[in-house]
C-alpha cells in the first residue's frame, strides 16, 4: 500500500495538486519522470 500511496502522491504532484511541499532536489526528480500526455486524460 505504501507504493500505491507514493505513486498517487507523485501523480498528484505532476498534476499540480501537491500533497506536501518537497525540497527542490526532490521536485526536480519528479519533473524528470516521463509522464504521459495530459490530453485525453479524464479530469
């Protein structure tokens, strides 16, 4: 369950709904992930 929570938090961060403030070093790591295009994703 911890993995699912971490992945959900990463996805929310990518969509602009951050669960918590994170250090810039960690945020830049999330920005470096290959994310799917946001077009076509249900809101």
